């Protein structure tokens, strides 16, 4: 059983990004702490919950706004 399945089954609700953050925070913080000072590791690990995914660059083929054009 994956962590996702365990979290979902335990509460009968969809898994949120906060659930994923909570599940992996110690691993992320530990990785960072081996590479930078403790204060910076804390800041960077916390930042992962604030911006979990990068935004696509403008014109990069990201999600479209509005309906798709129709072919004629």
C-alpha cells in the first residue's frame, strides 16, 4: 500500500497537497540539511509547501484558457 492509498483510506477524503507535504517534509528537510545550513534548510523545506509546482511559462503549451477552437 502506498502512502497515498493509506492516507486516502484512513480518512475517506481526497489526499491534498498538504497531506503530501506532511508525509515527505522530514525527507525533504533532511536532504536539504545535508547540503545547506539548518536555517536555510528549514526555509527551503517550508517553501516547498508554498509553491509545490512551477507555473508554465507563457506560450509554453500550458493549459489553455477558454474553449478550444472548433474546426470548420
